[in-house]
């Protein structure tokens, strides 16, 4: 294994959900914004925006929408947004129609821009000895989220990030053995679930150490459990909500 | 601005399209795979896979599909794949139905897993003084790509990465001024395209320095030009291709 500061931080990544009661200073913010901006961008379209939430009422509203108590609490809250509005506006003000901004193709490229920028900022955060937790819940109720942020059509919240000075030191969460996720030449379609038995034990031990009061699940129990079982959720409305934002309109 | 090795590398990021004629060693590969695996993952589902292309014939085929001469040439080629097949198989072998794996919700989460892992690996690459170029073209013809890689239903190629020892030192490509992409509290819906005049000049100068034989475009000229103008492309078929892979089946 090769070691340097960047890689060691990546290999030691854990989500932080408890932060000290401080916020980022201007220099830290400016650095994170510059990293956000310098991320690779598909076709140089720069289809991502970053919102730093400041207003306490807005934080409270977002916390309710995300339904996670650490959202907008100690530390700083950021929302990463797919943004096709900016380029639509540029076209409009220069007398052009919307062109391809409503296509799934362009939405995909904007998702790429936004999520690459996300992990780039995340790595910058950890390089400053800060921590973060990704907030997938920012699109549980995307239209209400967009209204709260006063964002226009052709934008969509992709991921949130709560950032701060860590006030906890969680165990490292063990990932699948590399032979299940990283392939030299040939993908393995024919694995046997029994090969995951040792990993299941590792995951069970991890949960046991983390909190002996919580239900302890192996990896395969999680995959065969409630998360992926058929059930109704607000997130079933994602396609309709994207359409309401005038995104992916070519989807039939 | 805060400076450390991670951040300095991020702020100096440029795509590398010309590599020396060497390949990664085993230790480098193992490190990149470990970084891939330790990336944040939505609901701990680990819905991403990484394929390192080895076979010269496969490289050639992929180069043709991507239609970029540096793809699969000097250096190493990786394809980052949304992978819901693995978890479907776990469920199937343990006697469960497919559950929610065919929903847009779960596909979105898998896109997040895959793209965060992408940028994490990208940062590890640059921390080793290697370079890379992102290959969005791996899903120009996704079904042929999947066939080439012998990948099953419920997988989808998201981004490729050509990695290696840089054999060029391109100019840094100037990004939009931060006030257009990073917002303190309030998103700016009401910008005037005239505010981009200085940036347009910076972009024009960049292209002029890079290659005086190439057409020189400002940023707003690119956004109002062919890239986003209405036209037919193979990428219009993305929705249909996702459906053929049994992804996002709830999309109406």
C-alpha cells in the first residue's frame, strides 16, 4: 500500500455526525469553494452549484426535511446542486432557445459535475482535519428543499454535507473485500453469496463494537432487508419531481 | 487560501491526455482499489464497481466506442460502473425478490456511490504524481460497452479514467468566478450575462495559449454553441438504454 497524507486520509474516512460548536472561517470557505470550482467538468459546462446555508430558520427547515438531528446543527451545512439554470439563462439572455438543457444526457453530465465536486470538497475538508457526513436525504423532498433554498427550475439538490470539527471518533466501517468491487480485466458475475460469510462476520463485529444497544446486522442481512425490500417511499416520486424541475424531459 | 498537499493538487488539477509508456504497478493498483472501496456509500449498499481493462483487444474496442485516441493507449484504463447486479444476486441467492433495485431512487444512490468513488480515486492518482483524464464517452454507446466488458443487467458504465505518468503539462483551465457557482446563503437567480465578460476574455486567452491553431471560444460562446444546441446524438438513447439494463424501471 502506498501512503501519503491524501491517501491516508481517504483510507481513514469515516462519517462524522457529532461536531464541536464552531463554524468554518472565511479562509476555509474560500478554499473549499476554489476546490469545488477546479473539479473536472463534463464538456466544460460547469453544471454544479454549491449553497452554504446561513440562515438559522432555513437550517431548521432543512433539518426537518432531512429528518436527521445533526443537519444544520453544529458545524456548517452545504447543499450540492445540479444546476442547468445558469447555462439556460446564459443562452436566454443571448437570444438562444434552451437547446439540450432539458435532456437526460445533459442531466447525467450535470450529476457527474456535481458529485465529482462533492468528493473533491470532501477530501479537502478531511485534509484540513475536519470531518463531514454526506446527506442523501436532501432529495427525500426535493421540491420543498428547492423552495426553501429559493432555487429555480432546472436545479436539483443532489447531496448535502454537514462539515465541522469532529467531536467523535467512530470505528472505521469495513467495506466489501476488494475482489467483490474491483476487477482485473474480468467482472465476476458468478460469485457465491457464501463467499461473503467472513465479511458478514466483520460487519456484525463492527456494529457490535459501535453500539451494543443497536440491532446488529451483517452486510447480506442489510441487502436482503428493509432498505431494498419493496415498499412505498417519498423517493418513489424522484422521476416526477425531476420532470417538475424541467429536467430529463426526454424520458419516456 | 489554505495550502496543503491535497488541496494544492486539487487546485492544480488539469486533465492529462498524453502519458508516458508505462503502466501502474501492483502496489499502486491495490492502493487505488482500497481508496475506491473506502469512499462514502449511500445506505451502505456499496453499489459501485471498478473494472481495470487489461486485454489489448478490449482496449482497442473501447477506444473505438469512445472515439478518443488516448483511451486505452499509454497508461491504464479504468471503467467506473453503477452496479446493482451484485446486490440483486445476493438477494436472489438468499431467496428474496429484486425489491427496489430497479427503481430510480436506488439508481440515483448508485450514481452517487460511483461518482464519489471516481473523484476519490482521481485524488489518490494525483497524490501519487500521476495524472488522468475523465472519459464521459464510456456511455456514448453503453450497451456495446457493457457487451465488451461482459457485464450483466443492472450495471451501467458511468465514467472512464485513463491514468498514467503525465507526458505533458497543460495550462490550468480557468473556471467560472466563484460568485457564479458558490453561494453564501442565497442563490443568485438574477445575474446578468454581461457580468461574464471578463471571464470570457480569460477563457479566450486560455485557448489562444493552448493551441493557436484551434478555434478560440469564450465560455458563453460554448454555452450558446453546438454543445447545447438542439441536435440528435447517440446519447439521446440513454433513457431507453437504462431501461434495457433494467434500471429506473419506475420512470414513466
